[in-house]
C-alpha cells in the first residue's frame, strides 16, 4: 500500500492490516560513474521497498529522492569542471530535522512501527544518530533502521552464485551466459561497491532503460592514493574517501551485467526485505518496550 494512494477513510483499516508498519526508502542524489543515473540509490531503493511492502502488506511512505546524506557535495563549487553535477547536499542538521519531523508525522497518523530502509551507504552515520536521538526525546513510536538490499553481502557475485547453484528454480530467469558472468565476477570480485557490478544489477532489475552499458568504462572506478593513511591505524574518514574517489565510482567496469541478473538480485532483495517487514508487522513488543523505556527514564 502506498501512502499517497490511500483515501483518508482508508487509513484506519490500513494501519490495522499493516500492524502499524510504515516503511520509507532513504537514498540520495549523487553520481554513480557515467553508466548509472544520479538517482541510482533512491530509485532502486524506492522500487525494492515498494515491491517488498506490497508483498508484506504494509504501508510505504512517499520516497523523497533528495533526502540522503551527501552533505559534502554542497561544497562542490566547480561541479561542472570536476564532473560532479547532479548532487544534492543538505546539511546534517537539516537532514536530522526533516527525518525527525517526518517520522513524528507518520506516528501522529497512527503508524507506530516506522522502518527506514537505506539504499545509500553514506546514510549509515546520520541514521544512527537519528536512532539514538529518538530515545533522548522519548518518542512514542519504534524506529527501525535496515538496509534495502545486500543485507549480509548476499549480492556479492560469489554469494549469489552459491544461492543460484543451491536453488536453480528460484533463479530460473538466469541464462547460461549469466551464470558464466557470475562465475567470472566471483573470481575477480567487483573491485568496489559504488556503481559496481552489484549496483548496476539492481538498476537493471528496477529501471533497465536507465543503464548505459556503452559508458561502463567511460571513467575509472579505481581509487587513487592522493591521501594515504596506513591501514594499521584503523582510520578512515570522509576526507580520504572524497579525495581518493575522484570519479565517485568504485569498482571494475561491470561488463556482462544483464537485466536478468538484475531481476535475480532484485528478487532476492525484495523477498528478504518483505520478510523483515512481515516480522515487525506481527511483533508488537517492538512498540510496548518503547513505552517501558520511556517510563524508566
């Protein structure tokens, strides 16, 4: 069920039938090489969440395509020269305010189990802060943060291939050539995680017409070593990521990726996410314990 499609009189029955679950896809607008659109994270996440919500019988809140953490892009003053057009960077403070107020409004309408499904790796930090601040302010609803796909690395070609061999009927859409492609990538690895084979597959499985295979290798997806911090220090940080990923593309050119491989990846993701939705749909303790915590504080 999609929130925006419901008539006012349909909300009460929808809250009841969904177990009070409302889900939201959280992506962003940023470059993913030159072969995928800047809305990659938002559009694939939106469609996977939509199909999973439909399967689980829960309500989906309208996806806000620009609501995601690519804050640093606000400082890209020479975006046209550095090939970084299309980004929308909102300050962390504004993002937190918008997330909180949206969740408060969803709760005010009667949904007390709110699941945010991130389809952009850069959202992890801000969603973690949102989750923790939730308890500081004693909200009357439960906030659950999950990924929209690739929950335990299951979309890595090696892991996907193991699933295919174990249950070929589930993956009946795959051709022999697709299997050979997965075997190749299982050996080499994808070379990254941003605009790589996996993300390309997910766009193929949701919006295939937006993939530009002739642009797979238009730019390099390999990191440079402009800023070098020894791995033994265990220090990462956004500065090193920005400096060393000039093309905002991390991975080998995803040659061989097809729409059918994308359909398989999306099917796995939808089924897993629907399972999560169904669990919380029938698990009311997730809300009752919020009230218990509020009384204890």
